[in-house]
C-alpha cells in the first residue's frame, strides 16, 4: 500500500514538497495520472494522484479552487504541480482550499518530467492492485451467482447498497424507475426527494440535462448534484451498458458515506452484471410482447372465432371479456424533413414517436369513461376503450370529443406531424371488436382520400360514403354526378369559378346565407349572387326536397371520386 507519505522516501523523485493538505498525508495512491483538461472530472477515480503543469488553471482562480474541491470530493490522493513552468509558487487560494479540505497539494521540481514521475510511482503502487483485484473478483462471483440463481436486480441492488454503504436507485434507459434500495443510515430518504413509483420518471429535468450524451462511453461513474428544497444531494451515476448500448443507469444516493476506490470497482462490476440482467429481461419481454401482438392482430382481424379462446386470451392480455368495446386508430404521418436517409434510423425515430404517443394516451385516459388499452403498429396507434356492460354506451359525440382531446395532446407533442384519428362503433361483445377496428381504419382511409390534413372522424360520419362506395359502380356514380351537377362542374372549369365549393358550404351550413357567407369570408350579397347564378345554371330554385337530396348526393360523389376541379368532362364521365 503506497501513501502520500511514502512518496518522500522515493529517491528517484527527490525534492518533492508538500505545501498544503497535510491532513491527507496518509491517503492511499492506486494510480498516477495527468490532468490538463478542465472538463476531465468525470473521468477521474478515487485514490488517483494527479500531476499537472498548471497550464489549464494558471489564470483562473475560480477553476483553481474548483479543481481542489472536485479532487477532494472524488477522494483523489492528491495534486502535484510541476513548478517553474507556469507557477513560481502555488497560489495562496489553492493552498487555503487544500488545507480546508485536507487534499495534499505538492510541488514537483522543474527538472522532473511528468511521464517519468508517473512511471516511478505506478511501479511502486502496482502491488496494491493484486489485493483489490482479488476482493473485486470475489464480489463479481457473488453478483454472478445471484444472477444464476434468478435473484434479479432486486438482490443485486440490495447487495450493492450494503457493500458501498449508500442507497441505490436503478433506472432504465429512459430514466424510469426499475428498483431502489434504501439504506438504514440515510438521513435524506429517497421517498422524500424523488418519485419512487416503478416505470415513472425519477429525477427532474435539470438533473437529467446535466448528464453528458456520451456517458455510455465512460467506464467510470460521474458525479452530479441533485437539488431539492435548498439541499444538494451528491449522486454517483454509472451507465448500465454493453458495447455503448445503454440498458439503464445505477445512481448512488451518496448521503451516508464517501465512496472508496473499492466501492467504485464494485460499482463497475455490478454494472456489468446489471447489463446482463437487463438483456435477459428485455429478451423475455420481447417474447411476451410478440405473443401479445399476435393475439391483438388475430383479435382485430377476426381470426379468433371461438368464444372460449377469446375469453381465455383476453383475460391473459388485459381485456375484459364481459365489456363492450370500441376501437380508435391514430394514423401518424411525419412532416419533418428527413435528417437521415438511413431506413433503419427513420424506423427507429418513428418507433420512438409512436411509443411516446402511447404513453400520452395512457396519461390522459381520464378523458373517457372506460378502460384504455393502447399499443402501436408501425405508424398507427390503436386504442381500445372498454366499458362495463352496465354503463350507458359511449355516444358518437362522446367518442369524438375524446378523439379531439387526444388529437390536441398529440399535436402539442409532435407539431411537425399529421394525425388522423378514425373511430369505430361500440360493440356489445369482444368477438365483434374487429368490426370496430375495420370501421376506424375505413374512417382514416376516407379522410386520406379527401386529402384532409389532420382531424378526427367517426365511422358514422361517412355513412353516405359507405353506401355509395360499397354498392354502386364507379361509372354509375360518375353518370349520376354528371346528370346532377355536370353543368356546374363545367362552368367552374371554363370560367374558373368555385360554385361546387360554394354549394358544399351552403349545404354544410344548412342552406343559411349568413352562416355560409361568414364561413367563406364572403360579403352576403356576393354569396346571394353566386346562389342565384347556381340556380340559373341548374334551372332549379333549390327548394324541392328531392332535388336538394340529389344535389347533396352528387356533392358526396364528387368528393368520393376525388375529382379535382379543372378535369375535362366528357359524356363518359371524368377523364
């Protein structure tokens, strides 16, 4: 075991002098390193002896004090400054700070090179590693045995907390709680400071924003401060990662005691074992997810016909066989410019967006009176709303209100995205759910057909379109349109008017002149002139109920066939 005191006995570096922090003269030295980067604190380890020329802090008193404080908090062995390069003498503020914190501050004569000093001291300190490695190997084997016995992250966390003497918080890659282990001597309880509910975010945004993006590349823990109610909680964070793939984080709530070099080694060992546990859990979860996906795929496509099978499988996957259900489908179309042409990168981006949309749906399930089951398939979110059979059925208006609430929430989350929400009818039995799913998708298809840029529609909103689209041939629909509104269409094409649009708005506003003029931002007299012109072209007073029905149907056909004004018109129809 090599200490700061032992350095003065090494003849090969004669002239070394301690100028401050003598309280730490018995600090153990595990390894020697050079610090010439002011942002290197995340990469330091306890019991390191740091050497420096002083270049990085020669003109910065604030950085000088910060370096002493950071090295002390990390439990570094001490700081050695090479003299006569940038300092004739060590600044008094550094001496005062080192004395206050008990961090040994040493002067190295100018004639020694830093690399030579590192070589000499490391050679003397290397024998200590054998003992540490043996102890670390014993702990690694203990962690591994827990894994083989199926103890999981709970037992690993408990052993880790007991070994390093501090509370432990384990989170996934999205910083949602997996598990925590409190410590009996913790004076700042976890439950008081953070949200310790599983699968929820644990830490506040300011804390998370302080975590570097490249943390997965670090092999050591980093220190960050968690602020709450005027308190500063020191936290040590280590990524649970394999080959730069992050599976979560170990957060040490360092409120009981300072960590030693051995503690840091154990943290790294625990991180490796934890990564194996997370990989195993992920694989199990993926198998469960695949089984669940297959069930919902079969249920929503009507492949499961046996009532007994539906009852057994629905209860297994969180649905209530006795409930009545309706289906809502959200279609996601990203309008963001493609940052990457990589198909895999775009797919991952869409997957993450869809997953976040599912979370938002669950967070706002209070908007509807029913139990929500939500999942995603590629670019579509599927929402199943189940109700106890004793409750009144969800009306079309209630379903559309919920759809509009979800639409607003999703739009706020992803502004460069178009959302189309289709809603199916509610059915009394679960084995008819596939009909509601089909209706919701049909609503989206018609919205896309009419080139709608986002919105919500119920299957019943399109009842006329369903009748026309499913029972009458396209050529017959075109002939009906020509007979009813062909003259108006031809007038619009030749004179660049918009009488068909005017008619659509007129009917949409219940033949009310004032409301139609307001909706179209027209003067009332202008609209009256257009209506009179339309009557003249159609040779109709627009009062006969049969004629009005015929015109309304023709307008629906116009949208159903998706014909744009300006398309040439022939006796055979549109070309």
